[in-house]
C-alpha cells in the first residue's frame, strides 16, 4: 500500500504531545495493510483534533472547488442548541457533502437532555485519560459517605466497564483514521443513551480497497449481447415478450442488448473505467461493503487481548453496526431512490402478480440476498404447473368417485357387513356402511391418477433443479460473478469470529509458557471434543423427545376414541373418527410450532459451543443441525401415519398393547391415506399461516406496540419525532438483519411437504404456491421497511441449500413409491383385478380384503360390553387383513394372498424407484447446466478482455517508442546514434524536423 501524504483523509491536526515515560505499551494495528512511513505517519500517542478532513492526495472536493488543508472543528457544524448548521436530506456528514457509508452505535453515559453533537478523538493522551479517570474515581468516593457501600462499589464497577469500553473505542477509532477513513461522532442524537460513529470512505480509500478486494467493475468497453438462436432460447424470448406487462418498471430488470466488459478494479488501470462521475462509480452497496472489509481487518490490541469489530460488538463496546438505507419511502419530500423504487415495484401487495426486480434487489442488497429471492421466484414459478396438475388430479378423483366400485360396495346397505370392535369393551360391533363417507373421500386422493402425479412430481423436482442451475448461471454472467470463486472465499476465511478469537486468547494465556515462541495458537479437535459430545447427546435427546411426543399423541388418539365411544351424548358419538383425526392433527401442529422455536435456539447454542472459526463454518453447522431437528419435528407424525399406523396392530383376539392396556390404533377400512392427507394438510397450512406469515407480521407489530407503550409519547408525538430523526437514527430503530437461514429453512421444509408425500395430498403444490405469492411480498416488505440494510455479501450460488434440495428430491422418489405401494390400496386393487377377480373387474374387492373372526375367540375382558347394540347377536365379525378364517386348519394365520400382495408391493417399489430415477437422470443429462448462449457470451468476454489488454500493451509500447524518438531528435549527443528499431515498426525521423 502506498504511504499516506499530508492532507490525509483523517485530516487531524497534530499537537505533538509525547508519551509520558513509564506508560505501558498499548498498540493498535491494522492487519492486512502495510505500515505507514515517514513524518506523516499518524502516531497513536499523539493528540488529534476530531475533524474528518480531505481525501489523501486529493485537493479538489466533491464540487470541484479547492480544499483547505486546515482542520475544521466539528463543533462548527452545529449551532448553540445542537442542531446542524448545514442540514441536508439523506445520509451525509454534518457538512452535507460526505456520504455516510457505515454507522457504529454505542451506549453513552450521560443525561439525554445534554446534546453533544461531536467529540474529540484523542483530546488527551490515552494513558493520561485512563489515569485521570482512575484518580477522579478515587477522589469521588469520599464525597458520598451516606451512600450504601455496596451500591457505590457496583457503580464504580459499572463506571470501570464503561470507561474500558470507551478506551477500546478510542483505540479502534484512531486506528480507523490511520486507514484513511473519515469519522464523525454524534452523541447528541434524539435516541437517549445512544451515540453514533458515522464513517465515510473517501475516493482514495475506495480505490485502494476495491483493488485489494478484486471487485469487478464495469469498464468503458461495451459489446453487443447476442441472443441464442436455438429453439429453447427463441421460446424463452417469446415468453419474455408475452409476459412483458408482468415485468416491473425498473430499468435494471429490462433485458439489455449491450453489456459492459467488467474487470477487477486497479488503480494502475483507472483509464479503463468510466470515472466521469466518481460519486456514482461505487454505489452505496459497494461503498458499505468496502468499509465493512476495512472494519473487519482493523484490529485493536490492548496488552494480549486482540479485538476486531466482531469482538467489539460481542463485548458491547459497540452495540450495533450497519450501513444506511438509501432514503425515505413515504412522504412528499422523499427523493427518488432505489429503496423507494423497491417499495413500489416489489414490496407492495398490489404488484403480487408481477415478476421481481431481481437486478435492483441485487444492486441494493447484494448478490446473496438477490440469489435468495431469485431462487424463491424460480421455485414459485415452477409451482404453477405442479399446482395445475395437482388440481386436475383432485378433480379427476371428484369426477370418478361415483364410479368407484369399492366405495360403492362399502356404501351399499345390502351387503350388511358387521365389523369387529375398534377398541376393547367400550366399543361395540359396527356396520361397514357407516364408513361410506370416509371411503368416498379417500378416493379423491387414492386413485390411479395419484401414481401418475407422483411420477410427474419426481420429474418436476429434477426440472426445477435444472432450471435453477441454468438461471443461476445466467445471473452469474449478468452480475459478473463468473470469476468469483475459491480465491475470494479463501480471503474471507481469514476473518475469525469473535468467540473464536476469545477462546484462542484464553488458550494463549493458559499455555503461555508451554507454547513455543512464534507458533500460531488455534483450537483443535481436542479442544472442541466436549462440545462435540454435547452436540451428539443433545441432538439424540431432542430427536427422542420428538418421538416421545408423537407417541403421546398416539395415546391421546387411543384414549379419546374410547372415551367418545363411552359417551352418552349422541353428538359426541356421531362422528368419532373425524373428531379424533382433526384434534390430533391440530395438537401435532401446535407442538411442531413450539418445538421449532425451541430447536432453533438449541441448534444455535450447540453451534456456539463448537466455536467455529469463520462465519461460513458457523452458518453451515447451524443449518445442518437446525435442518435435522426441524425436519424430524415436522415429518415424524406424518411418517408414523404413512408407514407405521395400522401395521403394528395384531388381530382380534391377539391385539398388540402398549403402556399396559392401550391397544394400538387401526386404520379405517379405506386405509390410512385419508388421515395422512388430513395431517399433511393441517400441518402445511398451519405452518404457513401461523409460523411463516402470522409470526412475521404479528411479532414486529407486537414489538412496535410494546415499544410504544413503554414510551411516554403518544402515537402522534412519536410520528412527529420520527420525522425529525436523521437517517442513521431511523435505521437504528429498525430490526437487525439476522441472515437468510430462517427464510431458506421455511422453504426447504415446504419443499419437503410438496415432494415427499405428494401422492397422499395432490393439492400441496397449490397451497405452497398461494403461500409463496404472499411470502415473497411479505419478505420484501420486511427487507425494505422493517430491517436494517444488510451487508452486501457476494455469492455465486445458494450454497448448502442446493444440496439439501437435491437430497430431498431423491428421497421423495423413494417415499412416494412406498406411500403408493404400502399406504394406499393401489397395489391390492391391481392384484385382485388381475389375479383373483372372477370377471376381471373390481366387484367383490371389499369382501376379498376382509377376514373372518369368531367372537368366541376374544380374550377375557376384551369383548364388547354391549354386544346387542346392533339388535341381534353377532357370532362372526369381519376385520381388514389377509388371514385364514377360523374354520381353516391354520386359523388366523397370514394367507397366501397377503404374501402375493407383499411381493407385488416390493416389486412396485423397485420398479417405480428405478424407472423414475432413470428418467430423472436422463432429464438431468439432457438439459445442460449452462445455457448455450451464456457459454458463448462468457467465451466472447474472455476474447474481448485479451484483445483489450493486448491493445493497451501495444499502445504503451508505441507511446514509449514515440517518446524515445523525440528524445533522439532533441538530444545533440544522440543525433548521430541510431536507436534499436522494432522489427515490426520501422521508424522515420521525418516527424522530428
């Protein structure tokens, strides 16, 4: 890095106060930048005036006028009452010219009525102020003899911690000034007890850091983007033209026929870039990300405790750090800005039918947020055909319900089939005709079309993944992320988290004498072993808790069914099955929502225990734990209903009991598919409406209401106060950005609901589509209005979430194969029709699925208390199973039909799984990951870049040679000398004359 000249960006006047002898060394260093040399180097122990000044080596200000190198005291920007003398709308310093690129907030100890717009960075020597504060504290104690000594001691400890935080802030801020950043303090804000440090990056710092970060910036060179000529691209362009009214009115979202050639920024090659408007060359997103990189590299070392910005935030030295939003959204005075445009064209519910302005989202929030909303848009778009096909399958079930022979046989009163009791003693015999409604409803979801729909959804998942990969590559090309890869990621790996630094510091102090000098201390697997063991034990315990709760709901269903059968109220006994199913599903939903919040907190606590080194490692570990816990929590009740209920029952006279006398529950005659559908429907709708939407809308409003109740101002006074707040004060009130993991997790669980058990609930894609249309605008409103602006993070893909989606799409094929084969009656119907039916039709299927039981074989104490409930004596009852009759030589043993159907079920699983997997792999192979036109454009970019540099190099050689020729013409001593000539360009001295 070049040495800093006079007139540095800090523009702090030096008063030359030397360090006192005997003071302990306290060092602040800026890692990642070279040491500054010469007399202009800013020493930590010097005294500076608190004035952010001019840009280094830049004598022209933003308006083109000459700058004075004299320091401007900060107090000159404020009137006597503390109000700024030069007010200007927008996020600017008090001079109204320098833009605020980043803000650090911190607690201040003083009455809110005292206004102090700015403070000095180093009024006195750091150590001298420390000693003065300690001496003042000691001289202050005897003046309060009547105060409780414990209270006095507590106040002294509080003052000590606040002073310690202040000293660390001053170290850090002095260090920031050495990097060239310009600072301005505002401790007279209208938010009591909060001070703000506003940070501005001048042009030279932006250029230096952009080169260091290898930011790709558009050059002056532009080229024409030719659209693909193949059939797929023509179809895409045709669809784009047809859907033109659905595109938002945003320039960044419109297809461009020309594109600027981008190249990593370099100060030596500034002539390649269009620097006509320096204020707009680096947009606000890029400026804030540059400042954030400087903050992460800047370290403050006091004794042996090295602290970066993450450690300072974690220890409360600073309470928050955030970039500012562009401007206001509402109001007459709101100037046009990207935030307002996003609100109008993206975050409003009135534009729910339009596409998202992905280009503008990326420009404002960064690539990582832009990729999330692009992925969410592609997912929602792909749900449209899935929802249409799902509705068609459901309508097919509705249209054919009257032609379904098995349900017609169940509803036929002439059959007069008496069924065995559903529970011991309390339940009596019942007629199969009473299950008519359940049988007809089951046909809506259990019909031949659901098999086709399962195959369709498996292929749909593959098409969705391929479509997203192509869309992602197109965005990488448009956003100039094609070269973003491992090198940039390796640079980000150097930034350790605050907790990791603290643990390393503790280990360093503990093993100070045993560690060889110069060896870098780091945390090993041995250090993390207790945390890993805790994670394994806690994860296992949480999964066991989920299983236990599901088992508890099973016991609830068994006991409430028996209780309703014993009830004397006809209303309670009229529809027992529907009551038990619905209430149990609602209980499961409430438990899932509660456990989701608990598991999220536990997963974060376990990840914190492991002390990952980087933010990326922390995020991936947190995602993995959260996904496992929430997936098990959401799908355990559904898996039980799909694959276990009704299969661990036993038979009449030999039932399976749990917890003493609780008999395991059976499926209805039409199967468990209807109950699985009800559970899936209530869980999916409940999670989406309550957890995803109601919580996201209600919790912020509830917090706002509580904050208003705590405030002494009424709503009108608070509104008037908000109008007078500056931009950094308004953004401080907004909620902090906690990352995209919760948003992704919602959609991943929903994707599982849509794909895993879609054979039992064809309407799942429709409900997911309706939810996502609301979710996109809800998230947009939250990002634009309710959250602080996040740091613009670069990313070329969605990371670990893609692997989770791909894994779920593979598992979905297997799960749906088992649902069709074992949960539905699809296979038994096929086997009966082609092996046992006398006429090749479904007539007689119901009777074929029912076995006989002699009521005299009931175990003692399990027979019905009221056997004459039907008005006649029952000798033989029927139950759904494939077993031998009581008059056979092997009574109640599994019949040969059972084994034939089991073999058919297993064969179907194998054939279905391999056929669908083969088709999926074929589709994956057929569709290239990179669109052909994008690959051609990327190749063209490389050629143009090489040509640009070859042309530049050739121009440099020609310029150097012309200068050499002019020197030969003007120098008498070289008049008779002939310089060496380049072979490709003979030189004539005729132009010299």
